C-alpha cells in the first residue's frame, strides 16, 4: 500500500523539515517545541522501522533506492539507497535521536526550540550521509552535519566550548578537504576511463585504478575517516569535544557521528581502493592496536568521567578499524579468507553496540551532572546509597562497556578477537588486553563514583532517577541486552552485503 | 516422572527456574516482601535440584544417552554457527547435582544468616542468578556458552563480594576479584580463538572429534621459532582456569573475596564457581591430552598452589581466611590431578570438596552468627558446649578435609596422591612431594582452627559469651545435610566414579598417561583402600599434623608465639603472603597507572595536542603575523611591490 512512498527520503527529510518547524515555534513556548520535536523524532523512528522489516537480507544490492538528477552538468544526483551496512546504522540513528530528545526534555532551558531543532536537523543529515549513494551528495551531508554539531557544542556547551568547537571543526574539516580532492580526482579519472565522469559510489567501486593513485586516495580517505572515528593519533579533539558538549551532544557524537568514520572505511576506502588497502593494511591495523592499548591506559588515569568515557570510545572504535582490515593478513597467515567476514561483521556489530553503550554511559554522566554540576570522579562516592536505581543501570552499562558476555559489548569484541587471531597471534593478544584494561578503567570509575560510603553532603541529598531518566536508560538497557543475547537478527541483515564486499575487495582493481 | 530426557524442556526448566526466581526477587525488589523473595528463589532452586536428582539418576543408573542439542543459534558469521546449547552427560549431571544441592543448602541457610540484613532480597536475587550462571557453564555444549557462564559467574561473584558496598575493603576486593579474573579470561579468550582458528567451530563434540588430527600443528609466535599449537591452546585455556580456580599467581583475589557474606563464600568461593576451572579442563581432556608440556605446566602450578597456600592457612587468624586458604590448597590438589591426567580424580575431589568445604564455611558462618560477627579466632574458644551441632558437623567436615581414612576427602585426596605418584610427566616428582607435604599442612591448619575455636579457653568478651547459643534451624539443618555426604559420599561412589566406568564416555586419556588405569589394578574396594590407607605415608603425615596442632594449640598454647619469634623471617614472608599483594599493588597496578599518566601527559597532552595540534595552530598564527607585515595599507608599498614584480617579469622575458 505504501510501496510507492519514497520511504528513505522521508526518513531523511522528516527530521530536517520537522526541525525547521520547531525553529518556527520560536523560543517562547518551549513545551510546544519539545512536544513537536518528540513527535518528529518518533515519526522518523516509525518510518525507519519498515527499512528493517521490508529489507530483503538476501540481496547484496542497494534497496529503497531513489535517484533524482541534481546537478546534471557534473552528473551529480540525489541518489540514495541502503544495504546491510547502512540500514542498521540508520535505525540506530533514529532510535538514539528519540533518546536525545527525551534527554534534553527538562535539562535544556536556554533556547530549547533551537536546541531540539539542531538535533533533528543533525539527525536528518546523519541519515542522509549513511544513505547517500552519490559521493558528492555524501560529501554535502558529511560537511553539513558539522554545522549543527558546531552549534550544539558552541551554544549549549561548557566553559571551554570555543576551543573545543574550533578544534573539532578544524580537525574534521582538514580531513574532509583531502577527501573532496580525491573524489574530484575519481570523477575526472572516470571521465578518462569511461568517457563520462561519475560520482556514483557503486560505479567508483568498479573503477580501475593504478596502485599509486589508489595509495594517495586511500591516504586522503584515511585522514578523513580516521579523524571521525577517531583513530590514534588524530583523536585528541574527541575528549575536548565531549567534555564541553551538552549531554545530548555527547550522546550523538559518541553513538552516531563516530560511526560515520567507520562507515566511510567500508563504503569508500575498502571498495574503491582495495589494492591500497591491501598494501597499507598494516598501517590501519597498527593504529587500531595502538588505539586499543594506548588509549586504554590513558582512559585509566582520567579524572573527568566524560573524558574517561571519551577515551573508552576511542579504544572501542579501535576494534572497528581493526576488524575491517584483517582480510589480507588472514589470507597471508592461513591461506584462506575464512575469518575476514567474521572480522568485518564483528566491526559492524561493535559500531552498533557502541552506539547504545556509549549513549548510555554519557547519559549516566548527564544524570549525575544535572544534579551535582560536576563531572569529576573525586566529587562523587557512594552514589548507590541515594540513587539505587541509577546505580543498577550504571553497573549494568559499565559491565557492557567492559564487554561482559550477554551484553552487546561482548559480541563485536569477541568476533574481532576471533578474527584477529587468525591473522596474527599478536593482534589478538593486543586486542584482548582490552578485556583487562576496559574492565579496569570502567570498574575503577564505578568503584569511586557509585560504590562506597556517602562521600559528601551533596551526594547525600541526591535524588534517584526520574521516570523520564529511568525510561531512557531502560530502553538502552533492553537494546544492549537484546543484541547481547541474540545478535543473529542483526547479523543476518549484513551477510549478503559483507560477503559481496569481501568478494569485491579480494579482486585487484589495478588495470 | 520425567520419562523423556531427550526433551530439552527438562534442561530448560533446570536452567530457567533459578533465573526466574532471581528476576522476581531482583527486579520486583521493592514490591515484594522478604518471604516472597526467599520463597520464589528457593522454589526455583528447589525445583532445579529435584530435576537434577532425576537427571543424575537417569545418567548414573539408567545408562542414559548423552544429550547434546542446540537451544538457539546465537549468531552465524562466516559460515560458523555460534550456538547456545546443552550437553548433558555423566560429568554434567554430577556437576548439576553438586551445584543444585549446595545452592539449595545455601539458600536455606541464608534465611538465617542474612535475616537482619537490609539487602536480604537483593542477596537472594544474586545467589539465584549465580545458580543460573553456573548451570549455563556446566551444561554448555560449546566454548562460547562456556565463556558466557564463565563471565556470568564472575559478574555475580563481583556483585556479591561487594555486597556490603559501603565497606571500602569490600569494594576493593570485588574489583580486584573481577580484574584478576579478567587476566585469566584474557588467556581464556585467546585459547578460544585458537580453538576457532584450528577447528573452525566452537562445538565441543566437533572439536574433540577432530582433536587428534590436529595434534601436530605448529604456530610461529615469534618469528623463527615453531610452537606446538596444542600446547599454546591448552596453556591459554588453562590461564583462564588459573583465574577462576585461583591458582598461583592468579590466586590473590580469593582470600580477599571473603569480604562477601559467608553463604556466598561457601557457595561461590568454595564449592562451585572456583571449581569451574577444574571442570573446564576435565571437559577439554581430549585437547589437554595432546600436550604433555601443558600437562606438566598444570601439574607444577597446582603443586605450588597446593603446598604454598596451605602454609598461609597456618598463620591466619580470621576464621574465613583460614578456610579460604584451605580452599586454595585443595584447588591445587585438583589441579595437580588434572596435570597427572587423573581427570576423574580431580572431579571426584571437586565433588567431595564441595560438600565438606561448603559445610566448613557454613559452620564458620554459624560460629560468626553466634559470635555476633566477630571473625577473629583469637577471640573465640570453647565454643563446643555452646554450639554442639556446629561443633560436631565441623568435626566431620574437618576430618573429611584432612583426609581421615573412611571420610569422603580421604578417598579423593589419597587417589590424587597415588595418581601423581604414578605419573611420569616432567614435574610429577615435585608435585608428588608437594601434595604429600600438603597433607601434613592441611591437618595442621585445620586442627589448629578447630582447637582454637571450639576448645580451650573462652576468650570472647562477657557480652558475647552471655548471648552465645546454637544457631537457628535454618542454619543447622543445612550443616547436617552437608555433613552426611561429607562423610559417606566418597566411600559410596569411589568404585564407580574413579575406578568404574562413570566417566568413560566423558574423559579421554592417552594410553601412556593412564595413571588411574594403573591404580585400578591395585584397587580392591573402599574397605581395602581404608585398610591400606592407615599404613601409608599420607596417613602418618596427617596424624603428625593433628598431633602437632594438638601440642601447639591445646597442650602448649604458649609455644606458637615462641616459634613465631624465633622464625621471624619465615613468619614475615608468610604474613605478607609471599609478597604477591604488595607486588601486584605496587608494580602491576601502580605500573599500569604510571603508564597511563605518562601516555596521557606526554603522549596526548604534550606531543599530540601541545606540539602537533596547538603547535600547528601557533605556527599558522606566527606565519600569518609575519605575512601580515606585508599588508601595510600604504599605497606606495604596494606600488613599490608592483614595480619590483614588473622588473622581475621583464627580466624573465629578456633573459
């Protein structure tokens, strides 16, 4: 009955147009703005559900495709579609966006409508980035979403927000400019090879490329995506951005924006430059392992809860990039590619799982911050005595962050470690150190913040979570448990796409 | 009653009954009364116990078929199916019986022990959750679910050690327990990864059936040197067991775990969870048998644990810590048995130990109740006349622990000693003398505890003394019910479990390692074993241990202090527990934090942010400040520049 609806476009534009409407309510009646925002985010979530239910997981090709010519001179199209890689990320985005709106409900009193609108527009832009099938469209969404994020941190952020926003903007912008140059080169190169230039990502996948060109393109992509992920050593913008961002900003940043970097690797780097990926896989693996271990140590000594979780995010994202680039080392070591899919799918699961867990962790800090106006670990102690329900959730999400089996945090790490062992004993060895370090920094924080005797008068007067806070924690906890106990449905939608990807990148593109 | 054991519903019911109880008591904590909380959890565990009895009967007496089925597929990736499923055979059914019985006793006991605690309902929820997790662990038919159960029991252990979350020592101990276990799990997950790499499946049956064909695989860990894949895999898996079953040097968490309430010390940190490592290695016998290096490693680690942790039990003054060190030492015995390929003997000792050690812990708890939560044995004494049931059951438990001929512990421990004696692996001589010496030490610390607590001068204060009385029936009934198997289960079952074919379908032993088969030739029934036992070396060592304890703590109570003074150095070493804790705190924990600070301060803040990021921002600023000089705004400057440019261009054109 609705089969003719441009569903994917609706999912992209509902929040953007909704966000505009919210802006139009003005800043006087914040309750109207809030209700409208919630409604928009719920509608978007509802619209995204058919993307999952009507998704044909047996197909590797793009689904829900839409193509409208846009700038015909340069063959730029409004071309969108989803496959098994982008669909879960889009559903994650619509889900987290609802949580973010709820999270800002009572907390944001300054320019509420603008705040909500910024998040809705950001939501649409992020979904657009995941759905774009045209490289230029992708680039437009990719850059455009910096603006609402910039505004969110810059207006509703902490005292040092200017430094953080500039750092955030310059870091990400620097990376993306090189990506733009690469995309332009690819367009020209396609014109040379085929007679007509293209920004169609799937056509770029098939475009033959000499190795040295591939390497340059790979490196420029790497810089763009590595900043977003973020990978060591271009990660230092993230802790600053998190610390200054309002809770909702941190949630979106950790849960979804970091995933754009990971998504870039599987959508651009691997399929467009497979030979360069093979040549330079050691570099990504090295940086990933450094991220996992080095950042794990750094996280341990943070005094600020948000910084600690930010570093924890970087460390967990190391599993994503590690899982993506194991194919060639596995083939070298075992003589077969068996295990490469495990690594790639594990990395995908890790992205989804980290979306839920990091969102919950930042929300937990937000719950405390709203009451005590401090993110410092030393200002807390014995929170469990006055906030038992909160403490239960905090311990649960801490365990999920430490990768406890039965939670989603375990699934991706487990799969990537299994795959890494096939590539090289030491990859698995270093990656598995996270079992110890991840537990150490998370549980040590829990010990100092949640457990113990009541540390001071402020803690003594804490009130436990409100119904609103309880509800969003519960939603996230259920998601974390569901993926942890039964990840099969999540993986089933990916198989065809990932198999296809592995088959594609196993073949050289050098003409 | 349950005719169809090939139906998964029986096994699902065993697993889910305690889980449901736990969820009701945990999530609806604030809406239900204490009575509801303990009723639903006890009903859940009770039901699973009854079912476990039937399952055990079915496997032990009715010659059952092994049950090995998938419950659901967790995920499929790369053509590998990761599943949740049950494997129920003779080993599983015995573990189920032991776990459910001890768990049920502990549930009952908790009603009495925790009656004044505000966390009463939460406690019941946790111990039922533990029971569920332990079932998942022992019933697993694959490595993945094993790891699930493995970590889940670790989680509950974490929650329970930190049960008194206001106590700094408790929340330190639970974090320490979790992290030390994670060190073990680090090895364990790598071991699982090795299994997946070699066999491309994590299903036990598939892995074990292919094991022999992969025995000669090599792996190059360090370029240029080839390692046996099986040795690597087995040692990695065993590192997991070292964490969970508290083997040196990963034993440090277990004594501290005594910060938790006593019922869980009995259930988790004595009878069940800590034996998970023993269970795991036994389950993996087809793999471990392929690496003599790994077996020797296991045997030596076990022997060190058995002997040196026993020494520490002699000088402890906290009633629970004495029993905790005794648990460490006994786990060492089991590990030694594994190393000697006497898997059945290890599991046999696991079973007898579960009963008598749970008994000893619960008896210690009963003493603690009577003493109003004083745990220092120097303030006890002469409790025999106040707490007769606790006294007599403790005596039976102690005799079982020291391996007094005829008691359960005698059969299992003597078998281990004989098995090690018969082993020819590297390290078996050392292990033999260690476990032999351990017999003396076990008798010494056990009887020391027994004499100081129940006999001699009454050292408690008047107030405590006035209120001293036997514990209520919910406490003493479990003691009696545990005392019965502590006495008789060994003699009753040794003929079938150890020297019969009870484990013939479970445990796989290479012909050259078959020490138990060798012992079987000289085995003529439990009575003959008892008669032979009273003339053997372990018996004399045990008697010597009892006599020493009697002299030191009954006859000449002033002597221990003198000995302590004349052997100050040895006492200090023991008192510092060989320095493990200090080393871990200073070097491992301190070193880790130190690395973190260095990387954070120098790596992130100074080099990346200070030098690269802000540095490039500064150099851009500096560069533009220079360039800015050119933009003076004076027309003649610009005109001058244009003329210079023009001359330059002209010069280019001319030359």
